[in-house]
C-alpha cells in the first residue's frame, strides 16, 4: 500500500496505445463490482511487464473507474501516473542543501506517515543526545514561527530528508547511489551508509555552529545563467560577491554581502535574467570560509567514513567519495568549495542512474537535474501546496512504474485469488491475408538434425499455476524436496495436491550409470515396480505433466547424456499420446546443482522439450529444435576402403536387407550378416565373440546396426520384460559387437535408430526408449574415437509393422519412405545424427504437437469466438473460411479424431479454453462449439 493508503493498479503494454484499450476492457469489467485488491493482483499476475506502463492509485472502485476511464480517453487524472520503463532502473536519492526549508515543513508528514515519524524520532534523539534542541520543534512548528538558529534549521532539514528517504525505502525503492548538495551531502552520506547517525548529527552541528557567526549581512541569489556569465555579472555589478553554486549549465547561485546580492539581482532582472533570492543568510562556499577552517575542524567529531555499500557522490568534489577519504578535510571542502552539483549529477548519470528522486519539502533541484542528467526521470518527494501523502504516493507510483526491477508484491498482495473472466491482454492487430496455395506435392524425404538453441525463460502465461511435485520410484537426489520448497516461494505457482494441480512436476529417479545396458536393466526393474503409474494419478484439471530429468540430453558439445535419463524421457513422450488432454513436457537439468527457482522459471516457459545448462551468464534455458538440411550432404560411401568389409546386424530384417542391397549395388566387396536366424544372437556376447573369431578377418570397415525387436503396447500393458526385450538387441547388441568384433582404423558405424526416440508415439514407450538410448550410445562411441552416427528413421513400411499399423501411423503424419533413398541418406555427412523421414506435414504437426500457425485473415487479438472457430476449423480442414458452415456437425465437415485433437489444441492456445474431445466427436455443430467455448473457464482462471 502507498503512503496515501491507496492500492497501485498497474497497466502495462508493449505499445502505448494498447494501454487505452486495456483500460477500456477493465472499465467494462468493473461493472461486476470486483474487489479492488483482486483487480490489482490479477493484473500483476496475468500481464507481462511491458515497456509502457500506467498506474492508477485507487482507494476504492470509484477511484479505479475514474482512473481507467481517464486512461481509456487519454485524459489526465490526479490519481493516474504514466511512465515508460527506464533503461537501467538505477535509482539515485538526491539530497538538496538549504534554501527551500521552512518551519512546519514536516508537520503533516510527522502526523500522517508512521515510517516518517519513526525515522524523524530517531534523528531527533541523536541531536538531543548531542545536547541540541530537537529538530522536531522546527519540523512541526506553527507556520511562520520565528527565532530559529542555524543549528535548528539545518538539523531539521537533515532530519526531514532522512525521514523522507525512509518512506521511499519502506515502499521497496532503495537507492543504488546517493547525491548530496551542500548540507544535503551529510544526509546523502548517512543514507549511503558512510556515516553513522551520531556522526552525521555531529557534522550538521559543527557545520551550523561555524556558520552561526556569519549569519548577519549576507545573502544568496539564484541566477538562470551559465557560470561564465555569472562571473561577468559579478564584475559589472561591484561589491563583494562570489560564485558559490553551479547547479547546471544555466543555473547558478551567487553569495555575498546583502547589498551586493540585491544589486546583482536587480541588474539580472533588468536584463531579463531569472533571479531569485533564497533563505541563506551566510556566505557558504566562498573564500570567506578559509579563515574558519580551524574552527570547523575543532568542532567535527573524531570519525571516519565507512564503506556503506552504496556509492555517495558529493558536490564538493563532483565525484563519488571513497570511504578512505580524510574525514575532516572533506567536510571543510563541503562548506568551502564551490558546489558543483552539475558535476555530481553528471557523475551519477555516467554511473547508470536514470531515476533521480529528490528528498526535500519542495523541489529545488529537479530543473538542474533535467539539464545535467539528460533524459533521466526526476521525481520530488513533496510540494509546499500539496498533501505530502499524495505527493509521495504519486512519486512512488511513477518510480515503480519506470523501474523494471520494482517488486510490486511489496505493495500489492499478489496471493489474492484471480478474478474469473478478467479481460485478456490486448494485442496489436496484424492481419494476414490468405494467398492461393498450390496442391501439396507427394511426400518426399526430409533430412534434418537435432539441435538445442537458447531461449528466454519467460512465462508462457502469468496465471498462477497450481503445482504438485511427484518423485518417481527409485533412488532420489533431493531435487524433489528443493522444488517443493521453491514452489512455496515462487510467485508464479502455488502448492497443490496431485489430484488438484494443473501443473505436475515429475522428478525422475537417479539413473546415473553411463552404461546403457545396465541402465536398461535398472529401468526395466523400476517399470516392473510401477514406475510409469504416475500418468494415472493426476486430476482432471491437470494441463501440464512435466518430467524433469538430469543429464538426459546432449545440449552442448561437451555434455555426456545418461542413457537411463534419456530413455525415461522417450517413455514419457510416448505415454503422452494416451492422454491427449494433457501436455506431456520434458525439462532436462545439468548434473551440477541448479537453483530450484530457475527450474520453476523454465517449467513456466512455453515449450515441450526444454533444458537448462550452466553458461557464462548463469543458468540458461535451451529448447530442442530440428533444422532441415538445405543442401544434400556428401555421400561418404565413396571413401576409399569403406566398403571393403561390411557387417550388418539384423541382416535378415527389413532394414538390414535394404542396407545389404544398397551397399552391394555401391560395390561392397564383402558383407557379413549377423542375425539370430543365421546363428548369431548379438544379445549373447559369447556368440558374438565366436562369430568375430570366425568371420572378423582383418576387421570391419563399416558396421550397420539394424537389429531391433519391438512390441508396441500402451502403458498399462507394458511389462518389464517388454522393455528388456526392446533394449536387448538395440542397446546390448551393438555394445557386444563393438567390444568383440575387430574394426579397422577409421571404420564407420551407423546405428539405425528411430524418430520415435525423439518424438515418441502411441504404444512406442519401450521402442522409443531403446532408440533414444541408441542415440546416446552413438555419442558415447564418438567420444571414444569411433566414427559413429545414428540415423533416426521414419516409417519404412510393412515388414517392420503390419499394414494396419502403417495405416495408423500414416494417419498421424508419417508415411512410408522410399527405402533406398532413406538408406543412402543415412550414409551421408550430416554433421550430426540425422533425422530421416517422409511425412504429410499438416498431419505431422498434430502428431508432434507443434504450435499451430495463426490462421490467415484473423486478428491475433480478436475475442470473437465465432470468427475464431471458423478460422481454426478452416486451418484444420485446409479449406477457405468462407466454406465453413457452422450449422453442420464437425464430423460431417470431415473432422476425425486426429483433426479434432488438432482443433482442440488450436482453440486452447488461441482462446485459453477447450472443449472435451468426446463432445467434438459426438455430433456437435460449429455453432454449438462456439457456445461451448463461451461456457468453458479460461485456462488462466483458477476456480474458487
């Protein structure tokens, strides 16, 4: 809450015009009479912090309605503050000197602001302990009271400035540096932590005591000219005057004898120069102070500066003051030297300060700051003609809105429940017009490589996620406990039970064996013990089920992925196809400890395959992508000797036979086929050793590992033996071959893997895991000096699976490849493990759960549900929106089960709402779908 007891309500947008649009939407929503604190909290949690911001300080819904109405119409309002985010958000507290103080200037603040009162009382106690009158007498005196000494006035100004800074700090606005001007340097040094309160009070007393004897017959005038022009005026006017203050390029002050000062003011006024006398009845910052050096040094405390941690820039030198600066010399310079506030302000700006906050009863230095600090934001703390609480609240709101690092939860309770139906964030409209498209070509071979690219960790939606953490059976690392503790502290999530959570984090067991064969056995044992039952424990509200593994992916070149972790991620992806209403996601962590809050930030970022790795910049988020090959890589079959002695495992299988034919056609001199039917079961190391002794000869020049065994089964039917069988030939088999079969120097090894290892598939859990471990083995063999690559193939056709399975997989987007083309593609220099497949791209988008492209001709920010349904139906069916008849049933339009899944995901992303698949496939019409969307709660609404 702000000093005026109002709640700050923040609106933010990436374009200034969108704030008005957001305000219009919120204004309409206020007709529902929501709780004010809930509106403020909902905006903070449902809106990203964008560059353009506005704050409405609202004490009630009427204040809020008037404020957002002003924003909607572009009008000014006393409770509305507009701001643009500062580039650095570096805050400088500025403490002016004497000249704008008056008795009673702190009375209202002392009476109404508890933080101010506590800080002022503490300062008053310090002066009283030093034997001086309480500065509260001056601060709270009746207006116009007289008879004050220099010590009274200066102690009061010091106290007022320190107490004002306490109010700012209580609202979460701390100084990154402080800047002092003359007397204000004492407060600036104290707030920066370089002076204790007792020492600061002693400096004020010593300083004022010296000047007390020079408080008769002197004066000061502020001039709106440059320093050089001020010197000229002084010379022309006569009398004793000296330039004492340079505030900015065209703002100076001159001190001197009263008569000379008055004459100087009159001359300047006659010439049209701004001139104003100030209440400074002593000639500080002039040569007259030279004779008082000994007196001042004798009054100063025996003290020194401390290293306070916050830089303090003084106007006596115009630079930051080191903590080892001589104490007495500095405070004499503070009183004697010409004040170079222009230099001090410039030094602060050079240090990065772009927010300057003046601690005074009335602004004295904002104009000077505007000249010396460029385009920085300048804010005052009080005005003589305005209530202190209102002025400070407006200033705090302005700084908070401009500061990219401001902690809004210090002033707003972000734990307040979200409001149902709260307006969406307005977006800039972009119209995309449909162009005639040619008929799709027949599927051709696609070549790609897997890659990991950095991306920003930014929440996909700022809604509070009800989050549960589940640890799978098996050895535990403590990560689960760390994540639960982080959930309790993180602003983007709140703890929930598994059956109530909409986000479930599944922590993988510790599978840290780098040996793939042993890892396969360990995983099989865990599957037999119920490892995979987690997918059945989530509640009906679960939207995201995220598996968290450690070192399961090769994100960077030097990563050494663990086969067990990689396999479990592939299993997780496959099980996800049995739960189309839940996003099965995966986050991989490095083997080194990562802050649990950074893990939650990553989980809250949109993306199905993510990884965190430590970089020079700290924990960095990566997303898995595939890059299609632009040019066909070189065929390495032409390398000398590569076809001299070829060994093919699984040689009697479909893939093995394809390889044998292609390699024979390319001139292979010798091909040895290893298969169980030919008497060599590669899952048995003894049989491999015998075959190698008999047939190995001088060593193989090329090994093709095409052996595979697969049983496709849903999670509930998958047994530990199924998993063991799937891994036996794929994983253990090639390990035995590499261990026992002789290889010539430079021999190549090609491991026949599958896109299932990358993408998963319904019923593919064991098969996908085995292939993903094979990918890891390829990396391990490369790291061991072998010329090895994995070829992640798509669908070869019948022979591996039956016709029904080919048809089912084809409906998901993968279609049979041309076998010879696929084989040759695996024998090329891809620069990494290749992904090789043929596909119906539109169908494959559904299969892989790729984000749907925005429909042509649709406004990205439109809330018209009818237009949205029409456009998304047109995209799914591949027709023009004008042909969509919403009175027809979805089934009659051609929406089958796969297209319904695609449509549902599209609507969920675009509208934040979804309709059960059963309803879509139960005869619902387009019109009924629109109505059903309107009845569904948004995904960022949390039921009460």
